[in-house]
């Protein structure tokens, strides 16, 4: 088994599997032949909805898959946050310690790439203007994501006013409180359009899918790109 | 009872709270962060430690508090629930008929004003914001800024309905109108009821913070002063109280300290003082390891200031005296039989509440735990079954892959069906599954509004050396509107006092003993305080050796209010002018 694996989260596989491919392409460019972990979930949807034992059942499979690899790269900020901050706490005692050790092998895509020894060898170039959405759960990785985007020559990155405010997704929140969720989303999209950019990049595809759905409905001309897609398209 | 969602939709349609609240809160959150960065780097850790210690030793601290209060002649009372709290206050009030009440969240929690009025007592809300929302009749929408949801024109209408003659809606005029009504009430009232921000076990002093001076009036004018507060509000000693104060006003309102920080000791001759500690479910929270640390809360409101759901739905949507993230956790715990089980769902779990909480309460984690509790107790069979099926699928990668593919197929083919089930007005469509990429979009357009990347305010190094400390004091005092004349010319209505110490980082002066007497202070037209340079300390937490044993009062600028659209109006009760001579 390769020492490094790429975790393609359930919702990425369902909504935009191409983002998993973009992430794999970037890792290949760094010289990493990675295994793919798919068909698993970190458990976050159930955990946030109030079903931790169901989250544990799902998360157990993900951690089990992690036993075979030294590093598992996660191209989704909120899945990474779940694995790091919440998943180990679903077990008690020795099992919790084991879960915490396994969770420690997971690393966010931006952090993994930015610290990779081969990064300096990559020629990243993409002419254009993009707005940057700082997703709440990607905040620990924000500096890394911004550094990576800063390495892309020709790319003008525009920051949003009030960028630390939530886009209103929140998993089941978007379904259970649709009115508030949509109002928050509209606020965020207004900040996005105000940048003048027509492409939005984020380290979190869940926010992007939500904003994408909103932009379509509101008739806003906007493409949503994951960080992995930006880097992948910036490769020669 | 309606659901949170129903109330929020009604509020959003009728009032559009975000338009009023969001701009105010954005500024407030930035100001709070900047103000905290001016304090000691470890202020939040020390405040959290002080509160954690109090929670871990609550009964021991209460035993001590009872003794120290007794020594000062302050009555110690405990009420198990709301009814007992109201009954205790009523008994203590005796024959009092006119009662001036200042802000107390526990008072809101137990429905004190309403209950006392029902018993025929004339209760006046003396805080400007509370006075306004009391007339409006829908209750406070924020724990520190009760009238936050009301714009000035609405406030003018509300005051006009009660007979006020107001030519315009200038916040200065509106605030002074309420001040005058409150001031007139204080000239003839029997008792005052206030809250407490913290009660010091080792010394039996009660700490109350306020900006307007209505608490200063309440603790000094009527013969009877009753404090009503939560059981959890005790702290071990002065150092712990100062640690709380160091983060409280900055987190709440972006001020260094409030205009008045009272350390109340024994009542004046001929006066009576009592404190009622209200349990009302707190012991139950204390016994629950999952939520015990919630009792650290110092009611600053920082979590609601930062909460995007609170800003969008408005405080009244929560249907409880406690709103925002703290309300969404506290209300279902305090009233487990109530209908607040859906409040933990009023969050995207974005985590801003946890980040800004000055005492380190993991509010978002608690919200998730409460959703679990609610799902166990009241989750529908259909929802439980759905999540079990989901978990079953994700415990077999093959099944999960199939389920994911099925989900994708469903989204692609039944998106139209899903869209027809959307609530009306929801603009969202199904997200694009095969994103098209049009290179021309990368060209972008000219920016209308982008920002320079926000940076966290840098923590300032502590002032080093006497001269730097004094210079910082002068700078911060001037910022707070304090006059710093080289020589003071005597004026009519001057009150001259000597400060026992001063605080550089906040520009505050400390008055102790006789100098802290509120009556002359409130009657003066200008307060002139003499500060000795060698008594200036860097931070509030350095004040402990100067606090003395009795009554003390920290003044930070002149009395003021920001209860109307958060606009500052100076000179509410008491002198409009504060001058310092060195």
C-alpha cells in the first residue's frame, strides 16, 4: 500500500467527483502515487444532526482505512475538521486514544501540498481573477491555502469583505432552516459579486456547492472551483 | 408554542433584523477584538481559569460568600426556582411600592418585572434600552443591548405613544428623555433591584458594571437595594473578579471598561442590602459533565454578536431571554420541559461563538451535543431510521459507493422534483454536478468592494517604565472623553476627589471608601479626580492591592449610553464631564 492516500469524501464523490481527480493530479505532480480512499464518510452529517453513534459507525470505517497509510490527504476543510476535532471523541478510553492516533494521520490538502518538498519544482500558472471564500472549518488551513494560491503566477486573488462570516450552509442546517440559510447565502454572494470576480475558490467544496446552488437560482454568473481544481489547472 | 423557524421567518419578513443588526455587530466584533488586543495577552485564559475555578468549587465558595456577606450586613438568600426567586424578592420588598429596576438577565429569566407588577408594585425599568423595550412590549433582543432591534424612528414612535413630546429622533434627545423620566422616578422610590456581574467570596463584595449611572442611583438612593443574580456568579477573590472584568466590557461592547464598575460593600447607614442567588436549573447543569462549563458564562453577549444566525434571525426569534448561541444552549437546559428543543438547530456550527467566547466555552460542541439529546428524546422515527440506514451504508464501502452513486444519479435526474419541494422564496437550485468551465469568466470584472485581508489586531506589549505607563493612561483617558487640563480652574458644581489608583490600558480611575460615595458623584456637574503618577498601574488586573476592603468604584469616562443604534450619548445620570489632574 502506498504510504500516502487521498480521501475522497462521500459528498465530493456525489457532487463533484472531478474534484477528487484534480486533487489526485496535483499529488501526482508532486511525485506521489497515492491510493484512494472512497466509499467512506467522516461522520460529520450525522454528528451535526445529533446522531453521534451513527457518525461513529461511519467514521470507524474511515479510520480503519487509515491504518494502512502513513498520511491521508483530505481535500475538504469540514471533513478534516470533523476528523481532527470531533471523531476521536466518539470513543472512550483506549479506543479513543487509538482513534486519536489514527486521526492524527489525516492532513488537509492545502497543508499537505504547501509543506511538500517537491512543491518548489511545480510551475503553477493560471491567468485570471478569482475571489476567495474562507470557509469556517478550513480556518486552521487558511494561511496554507492562501500561500498556495499566491504561488500561482498570473492569478489575482480578491478577498471578500466580511470573509470570516459563514456562508449559511452548515450541513443539515441548510435543510432545516432554509430561510436563514438562504439569507446568509445571499449576503455572502453579494460580497462575492462585489469583488468583480466570476470564479470563486475555496478549500471547502461543501460551501462551494451551497453557493453554486444559490448563484444558479439567483442568476449570478459564477463558477465555483475547489482549491485542488485551481492548482490542477495551473499545472503545465 | 411556535418553532424557532416559524418565529425567525416571521421576524425576517416583518422586520428584516439583519439590516439593522448586521452592520452594528460587524463593527462591534472588530472593536471587541481590537480592545482585547490592548489588554494582557493572557487575559482570556485568566478569565476562563477564574470562572472554571468558581464552577469547580461552587458550594464551597457559596459557604464563604454567605459568611463574608453576613459580616457586612448584606442578606444572603437562595431561590430554587423562578417562583421562589420572585417570592423572595417580594418578601424582601415588604411595603415598598415604587421599585427602580436596572438590567438583570436573571430578572428577565424569572419574569421578575411582570410578577411584581401583577402584585401591584410600580416597577420602572431604569436602563434606557430596557425602558424602551418595556414600552414596546416584545422584550429584549440582545442581552447587553436590549433595544438593538429598534431603529431610532421606531423608538421615537414608542416613546411618543407613552406621551413623550419629541420633535425629532436624535439619539441624544431620545436618551435624555428616558434619563429624565428615570431620574424623576428615583427622586421618590422605595427600593432598587439590580443584577450582579460577579460576587467575590473572599471579601463579600458585589461587582456590578454599568454605563448609564442608573445602578449608581439604585445602590445609593433608595433605602433598600436588592441584588438578584445567578447561583454561578461567585468567584474566589478580587484577582478572579478583576480577571473577569478585564474581558467583560471589551467582549460585550468593545469598551475598555464600562463607565462605572461598582464594588459594593456594606450598605450605607439607614440602608439595607440583600442578594438573592437564583438556581432555577443551574444545579442540574452543574451536575451534568457535558454542560457544566456553560456556567462559566459571564453574559457578555460576544457569542451572539459574532453569530451569523443571530444577526439574520434577530434576537426575538429565539423566544427566550437568552438568545444567540448562549441562549440556544442555555434555554433547553434551564427549561427542559419547555419548547426550546429546536434552538440548538439555530446554528451552522461555524464556530465563531467558540472563538470569541472570552471564558472558553465550547458553545458549538455543546450545540451538537444538545442536538443529540433532542434527537434521542424527540427525534422522529423516520429521521432515526434514515440515519441508521445511512450509517449502515457507510459501514460497508461497497454499499457506500453504491449509495453515493445513487445519490448523484438522483440529484442529476430528480433535481426538478427537489426544486418543486423547496419552500417558496428559497432561491437555491441543485448545484451543478458537471461544472462547465468558461475561460472568459477568469477575466473577472472591476472590483466594487474587496477588502485588504483582515488581520488579527496585534497584542500590544505592556507599557514598560513609569513614564510610559503614565503616558498611556493619559492617552486612554483622553480617548474615553476624560479632560486632562494642566491646571484646573474651579467651576460651580465641581466635585474634587482623590483616586486611589488609575489604570493605564483603560484610562480609568479608582475611587475607594468615602471617595466612592455615589450621591455626591451623581449630583456633581463636573468630577475632578486627582491621580498620583506612581499609582498608575498597567492593567485592571494590577489593581488588586489598591482596592481596599470596603466600597470601591472604577470610573472609565463619564456616564453614557449606547442603547439607541449603538450610538454613544454621554452624560446620562451624573456628571457629563470627568477631569483628571496628575
